C-alpha cells in the first residue's frame, strides 16, 4: 500500500450528559444519515437512513455473555462521543482498480454499563456507499468474557427480495434461492443440498454477504469486514417483523467467541445503492480492513493457471495412487510395494503435458492435485494424520517436474488438502512451506474438505478462523500466496494480507460436475460471495456434457462457452483458472484465445449493468496496458445486453473482438454454440449483444493506431 | 538399549475348531495360569490364576462401538490361536537397574465376529510377575471406528483393600484413600479435593495404577502400558460383585477413541505378588513397551537440580513481573513501560545466586520458572496465545544467565508452562526448542495447568495423549529431555523414548505448600504413580512451616527431614530436585550432604520391605560406583525398620552414614529433628532404624579399604 493522499479531520466533542440525545452523523455525500441512541432500558440502538428514508430501522446492539445474567444488553449510559472524518486513497497490491478511496465520517460512542462499570465503545463509519460499525472493548477490569451470542440487529423496512443461501456452520456451497424474506422459512429446507460437511442453521438462518432488493428498487447488502479471531456471523431472520439478528458460529461447546479486552469485533457492514452496480463498485469491505501488513509485496503476483484437477472432479481420473488397500497409514504403508491403479492423474508424464500446454498458451502456472501420499482414504474418516504434504507418490517425481516447469518458464502451484485436520496441518506447516520453497512453488491451494478437527469445531468458528489466519500469516513469512478452499468466506483481509489471492467459500464450478448449479449462479455470486474478496471459481469449462469425460457421470454444466469467457471479467479474481482439459480447449482454440488474452489484474472497473439473478456486464481495463475487457454473465432469460463503451478514451480507436452466444445457444441444449466477431469501436460506440439462457459474452478491446 | 541375550521359541498351533475350547498358558515360572475362552454368546473372556487360585475371575473383553448396534461384544468365534515364548535382557538408558529381563509366554487368540466378519486379536503375555494383554485389529475392511467404551473387565475375587484416588479426566493430584473396595462409593466424594482442572468420574471411578491387597495378603496392581494414540484408562467399580470395568477418558463429544486398523490398544496389566516388594520390583510395564526408538541416546543424562520454584509455590515470590495490568497481550503489551512488582523471582541476579549454590554443591542444573513474558494472566482465562516460550522478562537476561551458568559448569533447565493451550504450544514448539538449543538448555519442564485447549478436551483423552507424544518425539529430534507436568500418567513409554526423564501426574510436593498431603503419601506413590515411570516429586523440603517463607501461607509439610532424604532412594527418578531454598539448606548442611551424595542412576535395586500406606525401604547401588544407598519413607505409625545388608558384596567392608529421625521427631510437631550416625557394616550387618510418624531415613554406604 502506498499512501496517495491523506486528509483526516478530527472534530471531537465529549458529551458527559446524563440525558442521552441521539448522536447523528451523515455520510460525506450526505446521502446517508446514521442515528445512534439508547433505549429506555439503556440498550444501544442505531438507525440508518438513505436519502431521507430508513434503510435499517431502529436496531439494537449488544451481547449475551456466558454465565452472566447481566450480559451486555442494557443499562448503558453514554460517557462520551467523538466524530471525525477520514479521507485517504490507497493502492492495492492487486485488484479491480489501482486506486481505492477510503472516505468516511466516523462516530465513536463510548458506553458504560451503569451497574457493572463495564466499558464498550461503538464505532460507526459512514461511507458514501454505506455503513460499517463494530464493537470495541477498551482495557478494563472486565477483561475475559465468552460471547454466548452477538445481538446485533438489522431491522429491514419491508419484505425485501433476497438472494440467499442457508446459514451453515460448515459450508457455503449451496445454490442461491431468490425469494421474499417472508418466504425464506418455507424454502429453507429445500434450499439445502448435500455437502461433505454441513450444519445448517434453522429455521431462517442465511449467510452473508446477503444481497437484497426492496420493492422500491433499493439494493442492500449485509456482510462483515475484518473477521479476525472471532466467529463468522450469519443472520437469523425474525420474519414476523423482518429483523435480522446476528448468529455467530459456535464452538463445540456452543460458545460463540472468547474475548480478551482490549479487543474489537469485526465490522458489520450495510452497503446500499440505487443501482445494483453500486454494490459491485463498493470498496467498503476492504476499506474497513487494516492497511497492508506485509512490507515487501513484490512477490505477490496475480496468476492465470491450468491444472490437473477437472479430470478428478469429473471422475475421469483419481487423486489416489492405488486401490489395493482399504486404508493407508503414512510412514507405515510402503507405496512402492502397492499396485498402482490406472486412474492416478498426477504422474510425472501427465503433469509434463500440462506444463507443455501452459507454456504453449502463456499460462503462468500449473496446479497439481493428488501428487502426495494419503489420498486413498483421505476423506470422511476423521483421520488425524491424513497427509504430510511433502511425500510424493512413487509416480510423481517432484524434482523432475520442478526442473521441467522451470525450463518451460511455468510455475507449479502446490496443493495442501488438509481433510479438515487442522492440527495435523499446523504440525507440518513449516516443513511443507520449506518444501515448497525448495521446489520453487510460491502459491498453494489449501483445502478443508469434510468435518474439521478438533472434532466438533466448525469451519467458520473462532478456532478455525484463527487457524486460517495463522496459515495466511505464516505463508506471508515464507512469501507464499494462499488460495484457501472450504475456509471461511473472505471479509476483505486480503487488503492487509494480499498474499490471500483466492478463496473458494462458495459453490464453485466443481458443482457443475456434481449435478450442476443454477444457470444464473454467477449473476448472484458477485453480489454475495465476492463482496469479501476474490473467488477461485475455476471457470472455463468448454465441455458441458460431463459424461464425455466420465461415462458414469451424467452431470451437465449449466452455462454456455460464451458465458464461461465472460466470467473471467465478471467474477474478478487475481487468480484465474482455465479449468477444463487441454483436449477440450484444443477443440475450441478460437474461443480459448479470450482466456489466453484476458488479464488478471486491472487498473479500472466499470459496472455497466447488473441485476442480481439476471445479468451482470462489467468492463475492466488491464493494469498493464490500455486494453479493455468486457464480460457478461446472463441468467435464464435470453436478453440483449447494451454495452455503452463511453469508458474508452475519447478520440481513440479500438478493435473489439466479441465472443458471444450464437442465436441458438442455450445452456442446456446447445451450450457450445458461440460466434466470434470483430468490430471497430470508439468511446461513442454502443454494442448490443444477445445473451442466451445461461449465456454471456467476453469482449477484448484493443487500441489500434 | 543393547540386546544382551535373546531366546525366542515359537510354538504355534492353529485351531480352526468349531468348538471353542479354553486356551491356557502358564507363566515361565508356572505360578500363573491364564485361561481364555468364549462365553455362550461368543464374548471373549479371560481368567487369571496365581498359585492355583483365581486372582482375576472370569472377565469379559470387548468394545462398545459408536453408532453400531452390534459393537465388538459378542458373536465371536476363535479362528486361530498361537503361543510363543520370549526371553530377552535389555539395558535401559537410565533406571533402577542396568539390566532388565523381559521374559514371558504369549498367547494370541484370533477372533472373528461371525455376522460381521470383523477381526480382532487378543494378545496375552504372561510374565513371572503378572499379565499384560491388549486388543489388536489387523488390516481388514472394518478400518475406521470410534470406541464409545472399552469393556475390559477385571473381576476381583473379594472385597480387597485398595489404595486409590478418584478417577478424573483432568487431574491425578489427589491424596490417596485406603479402604475396602466396598467403601469406595461412600468415600468417593470426600476423596476429591480442589484442583485447577478436574472432572471426577463418579460414583466409583478410580485411577490406575490401582494398588490392592487381598484379605489373604496377595498384592495386585492394575495399570496400563504403552498408552499411545488412545485415551487413558480409568476403572469403574461395580461393587455389587467387585468387578472393575475400563472407563476411557472421553473427548469433547463423549467419544473415547478414534481407531484405524491395523492398530492396537495399550496393554492392560495385572501385576501380582505375595509381597508388596514384588510390585515395586516388577518391570512388566516397561517390558510391554517397544524398545528404544532413539538411535543415539548419549545425550540423555539423569539430572539432579535446584530451581527458582519453591519460593513461588509457597507464595514468597511471584512468577509474574508486574501487577500493573489486569491482563496482557503478547506482542502488544510493552513490558518495558510497566512497573515491575517487587516479588518477581526469576531475575538475572537471583538466578545467579541459584547457579552459585548449584555449582558450590555439585548440582547438575538449575530450573527457572517465570522467566518468560505472559505470567500476569496465564491461568484460568482459557487464553489461547498465553506464552511464546522465547521472550524473557526485562529483568531476566537469558544470554547473561547462559554465560554465567556455562562458566560455572551448571546447566539451565527450561520451563514451558502451556496453561493447557496445546495448539499455541505446538505452534511455538520448533522456535522454543531452537531457542533452548541456542542457549544450551537440554531439558525442559513442561506444564499443562488448568483446563486444556482445544476447549472441552481433557488432559487424559486421546487428543492430548497424542499431543504429549508429539512433544516428546519432537524433543527427541532436538535432543531435548522432557519433564512433563499435568500430563497423562506414564505407562512405561520412557523405555521407547528415554528422553521422557520425568512426569508429575500425581500429587507432588507442591501440595505441602497448598495445605499439605497425608503423611503416608510417599509410602503409596511407588505402588501407584511410579509403576508407569519416574515422578518429578521434588522432595528435599527442610522447612515444613511454610509461614516462615510466606506469612500468609499457613501450610505445613507433613514429613520429617529424614523422610525427605529417604525419598531420593524410595521414589526412584533419573530427575531429582532439591526443592527447598538455599537458605534452608544452609541451616542443615549436614543433612543436605545426603542429597549431595545420592546418585540419580542405579545398577541394582533391592526392595527390602514394604507395605503400601505404611512403609517402604529400598536399597540401590550407584550405577557409577560400588556405593549403595538405602532410603525409607514411613507412614503415620512410628516403626523400627529392619535393614538387612546382605545385598552388599560378601567380604567387603563399608561405612554406613545414617540420616535418621531423632527419637522425638514427628512430622507435625518436630519435623526437623534428625540424627546422623556412622557405622562400619558388611553384608552380614542388620541395621535397626527408628522411623517417626511421617519420618524415614537415608543411608549412604561407602566401601572402605
């Protein structure tokens, strides 16, 4: 982070009044007004107005404390308040744009619980695009406490439309449901599909980032920022009055968070906009995180990659090396004496083919899964010592692969599946990272499939949140980039630790080989999962009929080829995979060209048109050239997108190459029908592009002299 | 371990009979007979006879398996049996004797559960001093399972006298109760005293090693050997028929052990003798463990040490550096800006005084507790990041202390209190051990005070057992010796990992400053806690009136000075502390001479007379000379011990220096009354030595020309 500009005006006043007048601030653009007050019972409350109307009606704040009748719910008085203004522009290491403005007005409300003398501060930051607030506990005698529940309310003003997945302590990999808030209860059970680890929050629990739209057409997004050493927040809907309350992920004992003052909670965020594109353009989540904590970030680089992966996901190949034993024991099982199966993908020879393909087409890196011993019984056994992260299978020569990759100027991406055994992973972490450095891997995809250990803990509880952070910070020490799968959904901490270049934490492309996802899935993800940070969504599947890869798998990918291309722009990530097999790309090399051309780092992003569940069209400018790229993902309704190119530099001429759905394309019946056209364009051009059901498009726009 | 002799005769026969005749073996000396059979329901059973009479009546074997109606309880058939004989003599790295014979007859019974085809093997080893047996699960389709409970019975033949402490998942630090088995239920609740972490097993749970005596005068001891990756076993007494059944320590979910075949359980042991000394002389527990796993053991050395410790235990000094804050945060709290308290013990200057004292009196090492930051709020807060194990307090100069110790030819002993935060300890383990090697520490006292983390796990469950083993093995990699406090009680694994030179795992001397222990405590410990391995009991307290150290502490040590001397021989350990303050030793330098002289490693041990709860007299020969030492601990009844010196070499002349209770000595009223006499002795001599209530004696016997 380089600090570009910095204005910080502090206006402080301390009101030690016995009476508690409501405290009010507005956003810098005056669109928002926040009121903070105490109820008759001394319960802190806030209300958020946008353009004169309530967006969040009066909502209570506080905590249930374990073994404490009093808790932190009421009996508070204000002992001081302070307001200030902050305005700074910073440069992210990677991102949707090269500069981010962090501009807010702040209100600090210092509370004292009268009977107990406990101190709690509320800090509100009001941006031009919404509100962030958190709880702070200054140093005091009230030092250690256990949160039984956080009591933060978000009182909605009506029966909004929501784009939601069920709250769950262990998975986020659900298909989205679009419904009225009042319909969540009835749809909740049917919204839940099977997962390797899942603990749904009934009866009305939903996950953040939660996207909503009011009947008046206002867009509202609730999430959190800077989730550090705390449990992830879900929202429970009280649908008699449309009030959400926070519902934290419990630990094995049902406790929600262990606290030691001085400390703070994560920020709770409410992003609001008149247009859905306002939500996509918001940088509030990053702005509420701390500035970068890594001194030298020069080793952190966006990555476009291919990998030995989709063939295992589809069941064409296997991660495991042998089928001979019902189970193996690391250090005791002698693989050299076991019969290899015929399906193991991560062989030296096969990986070299991927390296050849990556080198030929200009990819940065190759991911290889299933290279290390332990995959025979890795899953579902609550096995502790499941992997050691450094011992390759007999048919994978790590040294030879390393040398071959280096000779071809391709990086290898490491894979650390933990099977949820976090103690085992932490025990091997130093060795595993040292092994990576030895063989020149500088990025690792981590995985937490299945129920976690310590047994009874959940993927999104404080214990695990602390673990992911530990891995991230240790990786930074080793100058290693992390792409964490099945970890907690991101909350903008990549601002502080930009070596977190990816997360899964949602239903990724793999589900297209597990029975499919809804065709409009990727028109919702940018409004939900991506609010907290980039997703390793692994797009780029060109063969939707999975049975062509594995006759036993009758899944169908619910998208068109043009849609897949559009995702490289719509679904921002500094880490982008071309997930399909080389043989499938070789069949459609003209379409593949877009994937080869599309950058993974940007200087500007323009959100042209968007409606959650329906469509998104996004334009971005390459960080390393003057080229622009436009992407679209379309839902189930065929549609013609209007692409206004006025973001192009005035007076310049460009050639646009348009990768679009053919007129008869359809995600189900004709997904591989696309057409590629080129057109001369300027900033005055408008493009009208047809998008099929489950379709989309990609456009590359290159300046011509 | 050097293999001295080796005889292994295998006599195998496989009986694939439909009928299941009882299988029988005898011990090498024919004193024991073991019968193994199947009940009508196909439940495996065993019976142990000694000299023609049952010691353990017909007792069932098996398991309750989680989520499995069938479990491993019945429906078994024998599919094979095998017998063999083993006879080997091995040399321990340290111990009560320089050679140990491992001689047994073995019976293997291979079982198949008829309906499920699950395989389970029972392996019995019958020694001349008792029985060891375990369960084994060969490789099979039945691979992963969760034990809800182990169903091993030990059916007693009558209402024996037992020397017991309450079963507990988190502490062993109780005073012993002597009672009939039938009285355990009634005395159970009152046997439980407070502890920093405790989860008593009601209503009749007791701990192993459990010592018993029958009305016929037979001594029986039940324990376990080789507790690796399994939960520690307690015994629940069904007092309607005097049957003990195994009761494993649960995890947070109530599960007892996670298993993956091929695997085995620990050994269950029954040591039996006509004389109480037979129990003390048994080496069965070590023999049932694997041979040494460390190639070069030359760095493992017995240690006699003093330490900055008793002054904190008594409350004279503090571990913590400052009283200024209610809590601290490692890495955030700046100690250099805090006011030091006046009680912090581990200052450079004070530690140097201990080094001077150690050097002057020939001690090997000095332990220092409270040297590292974090002690201000280390305990009882379920704090995760409680210590980092490498950052000294501002007033402790680790470099200066290191140099001073080295110049004085004294080793420093490291201290790693974890406060039960095992994840935090494992995260810092490499760094902490590297820090130790840098400053030339080669032994560490570890501690697990308070409730453990992961929260809800217990000190003696599989998760923690695995942790202690992990630390032990990693320490071996660094050539570091471990003395683990509050860890699970030892089960002979020091044979395999002799760098485990000590454990606490029972009520140590510290309780004499916490209100006192029963005067006969140390006449029981060698029959119970010490069966599995040495204890860091920290004897050598010369000032019993604790208020003389700390006026606010009115505790009284319930022993005499002569008793304390005797413990250095009675309570075998390769790690012995002289726990009192230098100033107290300086008051009694003639008695202190025994502590200076007594060795910590032995070539022979002779158990002269013993009765649990009453007295123990033990003679041992120095491993590095021809000197002998005799020690006695006496219970509450005054007594004259008869010490028959016929273990001395025939024809040689010796001078015995006898450190005995004075005639008017008494643990309560006159504990510091001792007399030192010398006498010429030979192998024909008998010594009669008076021992006071709570008394004892120490004798050094040196050859004279």
